[in-house]
C-alpha cells in the first residue's frame, strides 16, 4: 500500500482585498454573500488556481465571520488575508491580525462540539438499536400469530374434510342399500308373477354371484 503524499506549501502571499466595488453590484440583502464570493474570486485569480475554480479556495471561519460581522446588508469594505497555496492546488485564506486567544477559543469550542456530537451520536445509535429490537420482537410476534392462525385454519379444514368424507360414505352406503333393495325387489317381482318364489330367489343369488 502506497503512502499518502504529504501536502507541500508552494506559495504564500498577503493581500488586502477591496470588496465594496463588488458587493455594490447586487441588492442590499445579498451583499455579504457577494463579498465572500468576491474574496474567493480575487484569490483564485491572483493565486493562479486551476481554471479559477472557487471550490479550490477555502476561507477560514474567522475570515468569513469578519465579512459577516455587520450583517448581510453591510459587509466590511476591505479585508486583509494571508493566502497559502498547497501542492494539491488548494488555497487556504485566513484573516491577518486575529489575536491568538480567538483561535484558542475556537479550538476549545470545537473540542466541546466534538464531545457533544459524540454523545448525540451514541444516544441516537442507542435509540436506533432499541427501535430495531422492538421491531424484531413485533415481527416475531406477528409471525407467531400468523403461524397459529394458519395451524387453526388447517385443523378446521381437516375436521371439515373428515366430516365431509363421513357424510359421503354414509350417502354411498344409503345409495348402495337402496339400489340393492330395488334390485332384489325387481327380481322378486319378476319371478313372483309366475308363482315360483323359490326359483326366483335362486336366480337372484345366481345373478348376484355372476356380478
């Protein structure tokens, strides 16, 4: 695995950037935004940024605060910055003359913010795990209820099939009995006309055996 190349500082300059002429071109409610954009455009031009891309120009938070300190309608007229260009083409600009104590306060603030973010992330993950656990339990309970209902339905269906089969057998038994009685009655009637009951009975048994 190749080691990541360290960025090298290739250029460093200090500029006093005039902003009034640029932000006066837009309405009052857009002036601070235009001033920040004009700062980036100035640095992209004078620091020879590739294609003058504003995405490669990064403003220090304190520089941005200095531009916005009087609100969106009345930004500062000029700002002095120290611009540093690195080997990867990125230009970073920071305000000149900022007391060190402000940067120390910023570091403390960022440290506190990191701790707060970590606690919030931990809390959100805990809530997420609880929700997932609850959802899994609900899914399991629903699956068990569904399986129970299916088993009951299957049982009811089996009992119903047994009852239908029993009724069917009884019907077949009755039909067979009626059919047998009619068959016997027809033979008895046929041979009874001649008065020979015994011969008729023997004939009935013979035909029954043949069948």
